[in-house]
């Protein structure tokens, strides 16, 4: 029997080429030149993930055979006893994606091929149009349409909107304030305007980003129904997901949910009861390709499509993993896409490219992406106290971001 190829080293690469701090795992193997990359990016708690990998997972992984992806994933999840948290899930994802990358390289096949092969040649993507007025949003949508994009998420003034008149109490602390009721009025007005300006051909999306009380999210989903969104994203906070039954019962606005989910208990009933239309976990946040594969198959049984989370706080390696899943599973819906910089493409050779609204893979073995470590090291992670997540209601009380 040939000697097993084993994990020889587990490297954590932290880099910040743009706004988001990124965490990449590089697994080195006993086979010279054979390595894998995985995304472990939980950008707001990046150093906790790095420490979980270096101090806890690495000692556990060294010397293990690289071919046992399932066994390593399941044992990684339980051997810390406490499980399903965002730090640990992201740490496990970095290892899991790297093991799939290695398996593909050994087989001479893309991860999509390992999973069963392509259902489609490219993945349709949605991009983010934002502006400080409805006219500016419509302008941005038109510019994206001119570039060939057919799925466009429309926001105004960032999540929760901005510029709402509000009365704050004395000594109100600093923060990212928003007024939920004014947000509803402004967004409905903006979506109505944009739809009238750009017509019915383009697919519009909107992300509530869990900013509303459940009853107001229900009212918004009903009010926005007539504008025929492709989907309404994160209408509820994960803590409120039982309310999806009420939204579902009262309107046909397509619903997408999942980027904050940690635990299978959160998505199972939403899919089984057909309470949402699109499941959209952050692949590293849920633990990597192995659990995402299971969710995609499970969702397919119930007619639920995927729309994996993919803004700039998914690393380029994570985007490459998203795309391998998108190309494979039959129940793919749409892929969220950020607009990578030239520096992103320089640090991460093989980062997928968009052409006329479609995201293409390079079909190289594994995930098809690499990292220029010397260049990445020139952009170290900065210490940041996030502002946008310090969200407050008009009376100053903390709100979900
Ligand atoms: Mg979102």
C-alpha cells in the first residue's frame, strides 16, 4: 500500500489588501510541492480564528492523512467539545477547503469535478448598487447593466439607510444610528423609483440586513412584493427566524437567508418547511465545503436554491470555493460578487473573473487559486475597531447590524 500523504504544516496567512482583513490557511503536505489553500475569514475576529488554528487545530492535524476530509471535519468539529461557533467554524473551514484543494490537485480535477461535475459553465452573479439618493442608485444600476450585469442589489445610504431625521436623547453615545421606520419608507420609495427607471428586465434585490423588528419586516416584505424583487435578503435576524412562517403566509416576495448561521438547527427547518427560497450561508462561517455540499443537496430536495454569501469579507480563496459549489449543484440560484481590485488579483492568482455578469472558473485542479505570500505580507492586517457594526436605534440602544 502506498504511504499516505500527511499534513506536515498548517500556516495561517493574514493579509489586508483592501478594507477587509483576510485569513487564509495553507496546508503543507509530506509530498514536496503539494499544498492546499482554504478561507478562514471571520474578518471582525480575525486574530481569534488565527489563534484557534495555530494553537488548537494545528497540533491536532499534524501527521494526519490528507485524504480523510470527512473524518477530519467531523472530528475537528467535536474534539473541542463545544462546537458550532463562528471562530471554530471558520478555523475548520480553512482546513477543510485546503483539504479539498489538495484532493483536487492529487486527482488532477477541479473541486467541482470531484463533487460531480458542472451543471453550468459559469455562475450568474449579483453586484451591489448603493447611492445617497434614489437617482444615484438608479444611475449605478444603469452603469452595472451597461457592463452586462443582470442581477443587482439596490441599497441607499448603506444598511439601514442614512440621513433620517431623528431625535436622540441627551448624552447619546456615538454609533451607526438608523431609524427603522424611516428606512422602510425610504427604501420602498427608492425601489419603486429604480424599478420604474430601469424596467422589468433586470433582477433587483434588496438586503434588509436584519435591521427591522419582525412585524415591520413582514410589512416591508408585503409592501415590496409588487416590485418583484429577485429576493429580499436577511429580512430577519437569526434570533427571529421563527417569524419566517408569518412572512411566508402573507406574501410571495422571494426570501433569502443564512449568512450569519452557525448551526444546522438554524437552516434545517427553514428548508424543510419551505419558508425561504434561497439559502445563503457564508461558506467559511458554516465550516467549509464539506457542510456546504450537504446543505446544497438537502436544499435541492425541497426546491430551495443557493446564493452563497460573497462580499469582500469572503476572501478570494473563499470566492473560488463558492464558485466551485455554484458550478456543480443543480439548485444554484445566484452568487453574490464583490468587485476585486487589481491588487486582489495580484495577490491571489486564479481569482475568478466576471464577464457579462457571469463568473468563470479557470478549471485548474483543486480550487484553482493560489497566493503570492510575499506580496500578501506587504499588506498586513491592521488593528481596527469596527464602526459600522456599532449600530444603534434612535434612542441610542444597541441594534443588530
Ligand atoms: Mg447580506
